[in-house]
């Protein structure tokens, strides 16, 4: 079981459960139109962000069984290794069923885009999925227009498996969905940059 006491560290980041004090940072990220462009959500008001934060703390801080989702805050590591500024979040959804799959996702503040943080923050979740949960396949889904997100999944050693044309109606328009994935046996030998 992975619970809210688990904190993951990377060379530049700390992945930790959300805390009540994260409201300002979460709102600063999720209130932006550019952040929500390729997401199902619209920009959040402060009240919406407060409700989402409560939900993240109460519901998405444990992976105990298939069907659970772990949603972690991504913070910069300050000099000395302590936790610095919150710059986004990553999630791992452990799927139900015999197919042993998990889905990863990530959202970062645009001020921190293009530096490899999304790749660095997502890699530990994939390692957790294969190493501790014993899944067979990890995948990520994205809006077909989101080239930056596609690059993140490619850097994680995933391959493009599907491009579904206008399969979802999101925010008043038909959008394409692209699916990337990696198998457990491929992860061990993937070229990770």
C-alpha cells in the first residue's frame, strides 16, 4: 500500500501528498486558461480550487487496491533538499481488472515547462506501478493537439499506440485523443532521457 506518508524524491523535485496550505499554489496553476486548454476542466475559481484540494487530500492520497488514484503535489527541491515551491501535480490511476494496467497524468505551471520536470516527476510513478503494484502496462492519454505532452511520454520510453479522431466532445468542440504506453518488460530496457 502507498499512503500519504510516502514522499518521493527525484534529483530536482519532491512528490508529496497535497496539504491544506497548497491552496494558493493550486489555484495559481489551475485558474489559468493555458493550463486547462487540453484538460477536461475549465479554469478554476478559488472556491473550485479549495474544493479540489479537499478532494485531493481526502480521496487521492492512497493506493491500496485497484481502482485507487494517487495524486501528488510536485514541488521543487530547494537547496539542502527541503521542499520548495509547488509547481504542479502528477497522478497514477491503478485500473480495476485482470489486465493489470495503470494510467499516468501530469500538470505543471507553464513557468516551469520545457525543463524536463514533467518527465522527472512522472518517472517515479511508472517505477512504482511496475515495481510495487505489479502492473503489466502503463499508459497516458492526451489531447491530440498537445505536442508538449506527447514529448513527455516519448521521453519516458512510451510508444504511440493510438490516435483516435474526434472521439471526445470537450468544451464545445470535437477533439482527438492520443494514447501512449509502455509494457513492464519494455520499461526495464527503455532508453530514458
